[in-house]
C-alpha cells in the first residue's frame, strides 16, 4: 500500500521499540499524538530528543475547526475516547490511511486503516 499515512501514537511507540525504520512515504501525526508522545511522565531526555527528531520529519496535523467538528461526530457515534476520535478525524480530514495497532480504533474508524506490520510488509 503506497500513499500518505497518519500514524497513531501506538504505531510510533511500537516502531521505536522494535527499532524499525519506516518506509519512505508521506507520514503525518495528529497534534494529539505529538502531545501523547511528549507528555509521558517517565520520558527520559534521550527519548525526548529522539521523539522530537522524529516529529520534525512528520507533518503534524493541527486541531482545526473542521477536524474538531468531525471528531465530535465520531465521538458521539462511535464511543471512541476523545483523543482517538481526534486522531480518526485527522486521518479522515487529510485523506490519510490510519496506521494503528489499536483494534478498537481500527474497527471504529470509518476510513482506511492498517496495522504497523501491514504497513511495513506492504512497502
């Protein structure tokens, strides 16, 4: 599968933990993912530096009004948690394939989604 991908927080964490290099494609994250990654209480300075370098290479989708509206609808109709609703809405708004290993999010996301392993093996 080729194209642009929006990486969920868990996809980035799993990729880093497995020391994976993501294929060269267009990648984005929601500002929610950026906040989740950088706000871990036990985050070391070294890990923060690595994360910030990675984030610099990605497009960060900000929480614009259209995404807010979609997130509200998704939250009300899917019972996803608000951060997951925002991530789903960000993927939909940007026309991204959502990369997530969160099965609940993948099942309730109305757009295209794949797991991290599917992304790695498809490229």
